[in-house]
C-alpha cells in the first residue's frame, strides 16, 4: 500500500493492522519510512498494535535493512 492509498482510505478513523503493515513494508527509504510513520500518527497516534506488529515482529529491521 502506498502512502497516497493509505491517506485516501483513512482520512479519519483507525487503520487496520494489515494496512499499516503493508504501508510500512512498502517504505523504500528512511525518508519514506518516516513519512509513512507520520501518516499513521496523524490518525490519532500509533495504534495499539504498532509495537508488536512493526517493531517486535522484526518488520522494521527487515525493511530498513533493504535501504
């Protein structure tokens, strides 16, 4: 999922875990990662599943290792 698709889908409300994971997996640079984090935070802060789904799962490390 691109940031544009994510923002269009979630102008308000809480995003699903699957959509947040897809958004973050699509990050191609540190700048894009940070922009995607900001897009999630704009919807009321990081959702409760953020830490386990993004950090503890190793997703952040796997994505950042590709830059």
